[in-house]
C-alpha cells in the first residue's frame, strides 16, 4: 500500500482502494466492510473525540455509525 509521510494511504491510491472496497462492501463482503472500518474508523473516532471531548462517547458513536452503515451501503 502506498503511504504518505504520516503513514496514511497516499491520496490517489486511497481513492482507488476506497471505490473498489466500497463496491465489494455493497455486494455484502464483510471483509471489505472491515477494510473500510480500518481505513475510516480512526479518523471518525478522532473527529468524534474532538467534538464530544469524551473518549467513551466517541467510541460509542463510531460504533453506532459503522453499525448503521452496514445496513445502508
């Protein structure tokens, strides 16, 4: 996987992987959904933590978001 200086996927690579992974997740591939969580779980958590200011609430919110996402993608 191509990475940038911060250890995150490089932009162009991430866009291609996201599209392919999203398509697989939409087809019901739970491994693809897990990959999406791996890619976006931490950024979602960081945002939730900044907004809520509470680690436990941020973790709960991210879990709720991804559980709801399973049924809607």
